[in-house]
């Protein structure tokens, strides 16, 4: 199975690294769509994961918003080349839009209650959302 994993924060590398390792150990092909922030690329390289960077955090809400179309098109391009059977990640708008357009099931993990804009943009396009009991 081809599994596309979305990472848009260094903490997400740690969140998904064991999942990725287990899936690869079980002969699944995993590709990571990466939105660069802080040291996330260094962490992905450290764990020797196959990833492609589709955008970079500009450090400013409005700059990120203006550059979102580029991230979206890069995500669609990478996902369509990889042809995943499923996408997994946090609630990432670009990945949720791409998975919807390409008809890829998307499982989103979420534990941040105050990410209102992200939720409004991503939730309508995600197939399943997994949260903790305390959410």
C-alpha cells in the first residue's frame, strides 16, 4: 500500500516516525509531504525518511495565506505522482484539498482545539478524524 503522510511541524515528525517505520517494515511504501518549519527537515533527514518539501512556513499569517496556493499545487503534484492509497496527517488544509480532488481517503489526527481556521479549511475534506478523549 502507498501511504502519504503530511508533516507541517517538527512535532509531527516525532508523532508519525514510529508509524512510518512500522509501515515501511511491513513493506508499505511511505512518502512524506513536508511543509518546512523550524527543524522539521533536519529531523526527517535524521530518520532517513523519503520526503518532499511542498512549502515553507513564512513566519507570518498573511504571507502563509498568500503562498498557500503554491503549497496546494505542489501537494497535488506530489500526491498525484506518488499515487497513494491513503493519506494520513494532522489537519493540513493543502493535503485535505489535494486528497479530496484526487479521491484519496484522508485520516486526520487532531488534538488542538484552538486551530479554528485550520479546522474550517480542512475538516470538510477529511474522511476520518481521530482525536483524544480529552478533545
